[in-house]
C-alpha cells in the first residue's frame, strides 16, 4: 500500500521548506520512506513512545488541537 503524506497547512509547508539544507534533506529522505513503508519504519527510525505520562498527555492534547485548527 502506498502512503500519501500531506502538510497540515501551507504555513507548516513554508516553515519546513525554510529549514537549513541538511535538515531539509534529512526530512525529505524520511518522508520518502514514510510514503513507501507507512508508519512502521521500525528501528532506528521509529520506536514506541516511553515518556512520562504527563508529557504524553500534553503531546496528545496538542495533536488534537492541531487536528481541529
């Protein structure tokens, strides 16, 4: 199954495009891999989140805020 990545907003796309060239190249390499393999890239690229519960709750709340913007 081929995956399709989309930017959350044009503002985000502009901010990412303005990143330093080395970081932008790395980002593009990983997005290409995500389009092929989806979220199951495996180690060393992805791993289960093992953060303190409070930090995880903040991250989930922020994700929901972004989705509703």
